[in-house]
C-alpha cells in the first residue's frame, strides 16, 4: 500500500504514488559505511590534431568511427544504440557515453577507493588512445572547448538531445553552450541513511563552489579568453530556476527525501520520455514538455526508467539519486581529478570530517551559499567566501595542492592563431 501524502491534492503538480516511488528509490541507496564506493565521471573534448577544432559524431574520421573501432574491446551486451546509432559502450567498471556535442564521457565505478581511479582510467586510455591516433583525434580536459563555438557544433543523433536543443534554445542564454561545448568532472558518493545523504548534499553544495574555484580549468570560452572564474556555474544558472543551482529548501530544518522528491516532480520535465511507459503503447514519445511528471505519467508507482529520466532533467549543483552526485567541476586531467577525488572522499566519507564540516557550517542558509558563489565569481583570487580567505579554505578542505601548478598547455595552438 502506498504511503498517504494528505497535503497533496488531486490538482497538485505532484502525485502521491510518484512521490512515494522516488522516496523509496532514494532509500534504496542506503548502504553501510564499510560498503561505501565512489563513482567518477570525466568528460573529454575530442579535437582534431593540428587544429584543435571539436570533432563531431558524423564527421569523417569522427566519434562514430571511434566507437565502432572501440566496440570489439568492450562487452557486446552493454552496447547502447539509438535508431541504429552506436552511442555507448561498457566493460567492467568503465562506461563510455556521449554528451550532446560528442564529448566523450568516461564513467568509472563503482570504485572501492579514490586510489583505484588511476588504474581504471588507464585501462580506458590504453584502449582508446591508439584508435584516436588512427583517426587524428586527441582528447583534452577543459571545461569548455578552446576554439570551436557552440552554434557551429552539431548534436549527436539522440532524440533527447534534439528535444533539449529546441527547449533550451527558447529558454536559456547558455543552454546550447552547456550542451555542445562544455565538459565536466563529477563525483558520486554513497550514503548510510537519509540524514547522511542530506548532510552530504548540504555540505557538498556549500564547499563545492570553493573547490570549483580551486580546480577551475576553463581558460577559453567561444574562441576567446574566459574571464569568469566559475564559468560552468554561470552557464548552468542561466538555464532556469528550480532546475539548477541550490536545491530549493535544502537548508530548511525539515528537508527530507519526501521534499527532495517533490522538488524534482514539481519541475517541468523539459523532455518527456514515455518510451518505457507501457500505457503509452504505440503513442510513446520523446518530446519537449512544459508539463510536470504528474501531467505525463500515469497515477501509479513510477518504474526505474521513468524515475531516472525525471531526475536526469534536474541540473542542481548536487543531485540526489540512490547516491549523491556532486556536479560542480570542470573537466580535469586525470592527475587533478585524482587529487579532487581524494579530497572529496576524505571530507565526505569520514565521519569525523563530516562532523567538522557540519559544525563549521551550522546555521548555513541558501543565501549564504549564493553569496559565496558571487564572491568567488566577482573577486576571484581575492575572494573571501563565507568570510574566509582562499588560503584558509585550502587548509580547511585539505586542498593545499590542487594541481594548479601543473605545467604545460594542452593546446597545440593559441586561441585566434591561424
């Protein structure tokens, strides 16, 4: 029997059965501390050797060719096709997928520790690098493509991304930039209870912008020098309230899994996907939608595909699934990604460190987080987020070394040089 949520009414933007489905999905992620694992996702910008222009999916010697050459080295049962197009591969702890502009995402996990990251990532590079070389492509790790401009880039043949292109083209100044030309690093963490998940969401939201500044890696934007310390944050928050930034109500004392579920369900879907909704039958669609899940899905328990799709239309700084996903960071070379992962695991998976964070941030509000973000964005190296210097935060967050001094440019050419 479904739990009753009497404060929701039949004309509410959420349905009781949907709320209960998401609450149970969140609860399913609870594991004991000795079973914690981590996940790391690193997106790469594929560029042409010699020009550093982005390589598209259907280009001659493009990303489609790379995936087809790579496929024999991966598990055939984990190949992902849409409308006959190969868009994903998997093997062991490696999953390869494509972002809208053909950015190559390598998802690594579930890892037992941050120390495993280098080993698994090295397996990915041993396989793909010779194939990239064959096609005249190399992968770079920046938060935004250095030479190409978003409107000049094509979107991979995936219906979801066609819909997002249309939707964000109407509503967002930076939607196309984020989809086609950006790349990120994301880290996912397990939690032991509802209270632990919410604590990690709050602390991750609070310190994420500081770590994003310390690990910033976006020197270019639209073919010119980038002047914003937190360009990724600026682009995401231009996409729309409620869907991005700080989760509404996160720092309220009564925030819980139910309220997290309501936040997700009450946001317009942007992309409606009923391809795995049995009641839709032959009328199943992938379409732009200004409606909520309550308008699109039947009044019953949601299935796992539907829940994952609904959650995937949220782009908050920290995202709750059956794990906690921290989403603040630019794409990083593996050595810097490993340093970041070490810091995150130390801060969030050790009980004493979490208590230290919670004590320091006692009484924090969403406005405090927004103020810290603006401080970092406007003051840069002179910023004092939450009233403390960046030198303080480097020590407090165990981030004295962030890889900022790693020498050498990843580019062959300077921006603007012919």
